[in-house]
C-alpha cells in the first residue's frame, strides 16, 4: 500500500468515514477530527510507517509537521519515510 493510501486510510478511520470521503484539500477540522483524534492519528502514522513524527500536542502550531490539510500530512509523511529509508 502506498504512503498516500495508508495515510488516507488512517485519517478516514479516525474520522469514522469511508476512505472515498477523505479529500486531499480537507482539513482535520473538516473531517471532524478533534485534538484526541489528531494524537491518535499521529500514533497510528508512526506505527504504520515506523517513523517519529515531530509533533507537540501542546503546541501544534510550533511543530515541524504540517497538519494543515490531508495533502500536507501525506507530503510530510512521505518526507519522513524517505528520510528513514
């Protein structure tokens, strides 16, 4: 499974939506994912790809991980996976 597909699947699971309902331009807020869902999504992404996501739940805006949209999350995860390889 490609990084894009896996990230979308993780986000869809957290949002309790079908994968087809998750669009790249959507934000986590659009998807109804709250702060707890965000943290759970990050843990799931870290586990799925064996990476460490630079994210601080206390100060998400200061994290080095772009969570502004589904597409931004996909790009950030792809970058982290490439660095880990």
